[in-house]
């Protein structure tokens, strides 16, 4: 998203932006002369490096902006992203904008991502009014993609400042610009009007804005955070841009309807698709893919270059690559057009894209071509053309061993320094920076960590001190040598091997917000809930009923036999969303005994588990073992060969493990994180440490597929080190097995990887020092017992691909050592996700293109009874593809064989159920189809999509929906969320609820799903915490829920928060109020999002505060009477009896006791603050 018009544009955060001094680059003077001459074109030959052009533009603009807009044309989006990063390295003042294009083929039957389209609108808008430090980057495909006509953006741009009046019909205004009306603004191109609060996320701004209205006048204006919906900084202006390039008006609506009819005329298009699109056009309703009809909307479509109102400096980076990219793109479009006869939305290629030769730079523009080699054609040659001597240093990228590379590089650096070169090393991680400083010091060079952008001063310092080399803690796309300027830029990759860095994606806050879809706030009528006292029932909605003449809201719960329970909202804390598989058999009878029996059974089971855990911990504390040696240079070299940047979580886990191994206590650490989050690297570092100290390592995995996977990974990682790795499972021939067993006894095998075969009696180790267990929870009870025996006295590292619940983690601190890796993997491209109807053409194209690039395909169909019929259908569509079926009801050996075939790339397509949800890591599987995706939950969709995109290759996920079936709104929203949120790691934010459900069993080392399903996930965790606390001798929470009968209207009115989902979330949130500070925080939050809370909401907040004090005082009942309130205490109240008696002896007769031991407090004003103050006074007596 672009920077806000209201803020100063900054490309990146720096420690010292004020000090900027550029390098003296040779081309700058020559280019300055060209810009002031009448000539229109110049060629700079010698380099097509993205970093080279970035240095040139960044330093050319320097600290003094040029009024002429700067446009950089490149071959593709990958180059554009590199340019953006490099430009911001070169000059912090630059604001870089990339022109986006469709992220899918127009003839693929798929629809473009709405966020990218909004970014495109933002680029076009900024082009009409560029700021001094703006740099416009345009990949050629984006530049030739047609857009709305010139003048359209000004006509549909609206600006509003403080104290200005908004349009009378706010809804009509925003919807005319393509915006969606939503309860909460969570994405660009949406707005929400809640009473006197208006939230808007316009493509013009990098953050959404919140306005408090006085009538239709803007009273205040602030940015707000999508993650927590809280207001942030004051803003001065709201710029409302259209959400997309096509807008419905009476004129465009009619033109598009006629144009679409012409497009489908004479073609055999599915009738339902044609009718659906025609109906939407007739009603002026936006639909997926409407952008493809752009030329049908407007009399004359425009091109992006039209939007510049003045001449530009147009930099063409490698014109040959640009022309080649254009030719390839157009050839592909022609082929796809021919093959898409049956697709309804099939405009002519010329409707969507211009020809490259038709591009017209604005009048008064200057063209700068940057080529590798000067091509003299006699026509365009200018006397001003010149060569810039730049080297890419490709010779540094060799296949030599790392130590040889480092030695050769050291010699080169010293030679360059003697030749008078200034050398800068860039580094994007703290660890790499620290290692660079040590590396240089060891080689008699002086590394200096610098911040800011003072390039000129740094070069002068290096001229004065030949040993000095500055390390700049920022990333560039690659090394470069400027021969004329005698300056060299290197990256940490030249020193420590090629590393992959975590992409800095701007993830949408809607991810965190939408987790409510998996939590209490998203309860729908008919969902199962758990009441702590009454058991499992069905949620039937919220009901308002009068109590003592005051309206109150209740949660309606239905139990077995249609029994009804109305839970007052102040007791909403007793209710939890049920998170196991729903079934009518689960329902409890209101007032029955089944729920009490269930809780007793689960408690007993948990008591045993908690006891075992605490006993095990006590036993471990008694054992001692010889510590491993501290990491040395060999260990550091092994670390340096890791081809990725370690995430912070990963580094912490590695440090935890090495620290454990170097202590005298046996390690028993559990490392948790999703597949691909870097657990295996943690294990491999531990294995290397063990082998260094001449100990053996055993890696145990539950399935043969996983053992093969580990074998492949370890052989690749330990390549070049003198050690022996062997596999042991039932697929290893018997003679080979005997040989491996003997070698384990002799100690000639360093690492053995196996299944439960390693538990056999004939397995003996010469000196086992480290046991690594992968997915321990998937082993059976007997195997776990054997693991427990092996573990005694041996350092043990357990890996789990399931995130562990935070609450459980807290309750078991000190019971089991835990390392959590929640950071997403690095160097992965986000998986492109599409929602599409089940279509043979789309499937055929996608599968064939995946197979053509050497990849594999998951085809997920979650119905065993129809999976073989689907196999036959797919075989008809793809007769040459090698495919097989895999599902959980197959024989274990047969399923294992299928999985192994897929792992070994003997199959192209695996048609399967959700068995692939965890554990499978197939780097070549980069396309996935999910059939009937609308039936799956959000967390499941995230988990499944995570099975593809596990390598550097772009992955694709197709969410397939039925052709002629109406999909519920909730399912549509779910699919939209997953399609729009492709940022890496987003799954961790949204899927935690369902994943934690499985995580509980993993943590405890046994399958707990039965017990979790019996009482629900949240209550299960509470019961476990209770049992651990009992055994530790710590206090446990009481089940007490006080009865509150005060005659005050206490609820959230429908007119204050109309969206029931948000209202429910706030009821649950309010139930967590504990102290007065919480009231201020919650009121501030409510006021910020919904306006001033009305009296009933303030009463409800007060009631929740009173409830918190009642819990502390162990009050069973607090009721309002004629003269005051009566309080009934339980036997556990901390209030001393003598203090109560003393109160009743006061002369003012304010306090008295009834025969049934109720304390009566006489009061005049029966308002909640008075009641609270009285309770506070009584509480202080404890």
C-alpha cells in the first residue's frame, strides 16, 4: 500500500536519516547534463544490476528532490521487488511504488486478488500528483495492462478534512466507489458505520482511518490498527479513492451488459455462468472477475502512462529482458485465449492489454536505457551515450567448500584494499553482523558497524585507514563492483554461503481479527457450547427478557429433551465454545448426573497424568550425566553452512538445546513448530554437537515416509563432514539391517534414523548420546514406554509439528522444557490462492503446468465414499498423469506404500482426504486442489494449504466450490479470508484454536482427544491446570459463580453494537474484568470503536466489576431488596465472622444479619458504584 498523503514519506526506518551523503558516481554528472539538454534519449551500458540502478537513482536524487517524476520500467515483479529494496537502501527518503497487474491469467477461470487491484489504483492516483521523492516502478506486464480512461481518477477521488461535511448518504457514497460495508474494517476497500463512528480503509492510505462524526461533520480523525482495532495517531485528511478500476454508473452498467452479451455470443458457455454474470451486471453488483470486462465498461480504456500529467524520467532496466518478457507474456496470452473457449469472462487480448510498441511516454519525457552491452543501431545513438564500468562479482559465487571460499575472498579483499577500493558489507541479521566482525578481526581487518546513509564520509574514512571496512545492517539484492568509483558492495552471503531471508510481508491485521471466526465471538445458532456446571448444550442465540422490570440479555442454551437454560450475560464466563466434533450424543440432560460423572472421570485421568509428569520431573532432577563440550570453530562452520537466515525463535531453540546438552542434567526438551518452521535444523545442530563428542545419535519417527524424509535432509546437510548416516525400517533389506545393527554396536554408525524398529531387542548402541524423537504423540503406548526407558540418562530432544497451547504451557512450566518456534519459514513465496468452481479445463491446465515444471499435485477430497469416483473422473481429464488414492480407512501398509511412492516422485497426483493435514513435507508438491472447500473450517484450510509451497517454487492452491450450489455467507467469507491472506505465517495467527486442540495431547505425550471431546478444549485445560496445582500444593480456582440481582438495566443494546458476533465477543471480554483499571481500559476501547457507551453498557461494566469482588469474597448471592442489598457468603469466605458481627453492632444500624445468615447493607442510592464501594469496604476487612 502507498504511504499516506498526510505523512512524510519515508522508505525505511533508520537510526540516522538526517545524515545523507552520496557516493561520487561517474554517471551522475553525465546524466545531469543530459536532463538539462534538449535530447530525449540516452543509453548507459555496462550494467543491468538492480542495485546499480538503485544507487544511481538514489544518489542522483540525493538529498535534493527533482520535480520530474522518476519511472523505472523492468521485466517482472521479482525485479521490481529487488529494485524497491535496493532503492530504499540507497536513499532513505525515497517512497517506492510498484504498479501491480493481475496475479492470475485472464483466461484461467480464476479471479485477481482484490488487494493488488487496490494497490494498482493507488499507483495510478499517485501518478497524477507525484511527490518529490516518489519512484514509480512498473513491470512491463503491469504497464501494458489497460486501465480506466484518463480523468477517471480525479473524477472519483474525494478528500475530506476535519470539520468538513460527509455526503448525506454515506452508504450510497462508498458503495458507488466499490467499497464493501462491513461490521469491522479488516481489509482495504471496506468501510464500517457504527452510530457516530466511521471507519474507512482507502487504497490511498497505508492504514485505515477512524472518524468520530457530529451529525455528518468530521469531529476527529485518526489512523487505527487493524490487528486490535485501536486508534493510533491523529490524521489531517481522508483521501477516498475507488476500490477498483471498474465502477458501476448508469452509463457503464448499460455498456458492460451489452459488451458482455457480445463476448459470449456464438460461444458454448455454461448457461448458469452466463446468467449469473448478466444478472450481476443488470443489478450493478460487483462480482469476481468483473475487472476483465474493463474495456466493456468504458468507451475508450486508458493506459497507466496517461495518468502522469507531465513528462517523466523513464529508466528502462535491460530493454532486451523487457522485450523478451513482453513477447513471452503475449505468446502465453494467445495460447490461453485459444484454450478458453468455454469460459464466460473471455475478453479479447486487445481489450485487456496494449502492445508494447503502443506505449506512449508523456510529452516532455526523457528515456534512459540501462543495458549490459551497448548496441549500436545508428538510429537511436546519441553522442551522450556512455559506458559505466560495473562488475557483478559473479566469480565469487563458486561451488568450492566454504573455508576455501572464505580464504579466497579474504585474499581478494586485501588486494582490493591495496588497489584503493572502499568496501562495504551489507548484512540483514544481527547474528551475521556479529560473525562478520569476528571474521574480519581474525583476518587482520577492522570491521565497523555503521548506521545511516553517510556514504561519502565512509569512503573518506576508508581511504585514510586501509584496514577499515564498514558493515551496513541492511540488505541488498547482490554484490557489485564500481570500477570507476573504486567502491565495492558485498553481502554476508559471500562470506557465509547463500542464505535465504524472511520476506518482509505486510500482513493484514484482519488475520488476528478473524481468529474470532474460530472463537467465542463467532458462535452461530446451533453450535455446541459447554457450560461449566450443566455440560454440553446447543447455543440458540441471545434473548432480551425483563427481570425485575429491567431488560436483560441472556444466552439461550438448549439441552437434551429440549430443556432450556437462560444464562445471564454477567455469567457468560461459565460458557465456552465447544471445539470437538459435534454429535447429538454429546448433549447433556439439564439437572442430570451425566455431566458430573464425565467431569469426575476426566479429572481422575488428568490426576494420573499430572502425577506422572511431576514424578518424571523429580526423577530427572536426580540424574547426572557428563556434559557435552562447548561449541567450537567446527560447530560454527557447520552453523555457517545453513542456507537460511535463522529466525529468532529458531536461534532461541538452538541455544536452549545446546545449553541443555552442555549441562550435567539429562536434556528432555520439546521443540514445537509447524512443518517447515526449522525444527529439523535445531535437531541437526544438536546431532552435530553429539557426534563431535564421539557420541551416537538415534532419530526415531512414527512413519517410514518421515524416516526417508529425514535421511534425505540429513545427508544433504551433513555433506562434506566425515560421518555415517544409516536408515533402519522395514523397507531396508534384511541383510542391510543386520549390517547396520552390527555397525551400531561397533560405533561405526554415527546417526541412525528409524521407525519403531529401533525399539527391537537386537538393537544395541556403542555409546548413545542423543535421542531425537519426531512426532512422539503418534507412537503407541508400548512404544512410548520403550522410549521412556531409553531416555533415562540420555539427552532427549522431541520434535512436534503441532503448536502447543499457551495456557497449557504456562501451567506446566518446570515440568517439561519447551521451545516454541512460531516464526514462519524463510524464503518461501506466499502460496497463490484462488476460489474457483469445479472445472475440468482449469484442473487440466493447472495439473499439466505443474507436472511440466517437474512438480506434484495434492487433490484433496474429504469424502471416502466418493473418492474413487473422483479418481476415475480425474483419470479421464488427465489420462497421462500418474495418480493414486490415499485415505485414513486404507490398510496402514497400503497407505504407507502410496505415500512413499508420492514422496519418491513415482506419482504426479495424490488424491487424498485430510490425512495430509500435518507431517507431510513434499518439496516438489506445489499445487493443491481442495474440493468442496466451503465445507472445511478456516484453520483446516490454512493447515492444508501449508502442505504446498515448501520450496522456493511458487505454489498454487485452488479452493474448489460446487458449480450450481448456493454457498452460505459465512463459508464465502472464510474462503475470501484465506484467498486474500497469503502472507507466510498467517496460518499461525488464524489457526491456533483448532491446532491447540491437537497440541494438548502432544504436550502430555498421549492421545487425549477422547477426554478433550468429552468436556471441551477450554475446560479440559482448566481441569488439567487444577490437577497440576493440587499436586504442587498450590491454590485452585473455585467454580463459584455469584448470583447478582440488582435492578439496573445492564446489557449492550443492539443499536450500540448491532453485529451479534462483536457483541458476543465483548460480553466474553467484559466477563474478564477484574479491577477498576480494567473498566477504564474497556470503556476507552468501546468509545474508540463504537462511540460513547450508553448507560446500560456502563451498568454492565460495573456489574462485572462487582462480580469480580464477589468472587474474591466468595459471595454466593447479592440481591437488591427494599432497603438495600443482601449478601450471602459461602463457608470459604475470607471475611472473618467477628468482623461481620462488629459491623452489625454499629450505632447507625447500617448492617444487620438475617436468621439465614445474610448480611443486609442499608443503602439510599441503589446504583452500582454504591454497591461496589460497599463491597470494597467489606473486602478491606479481610
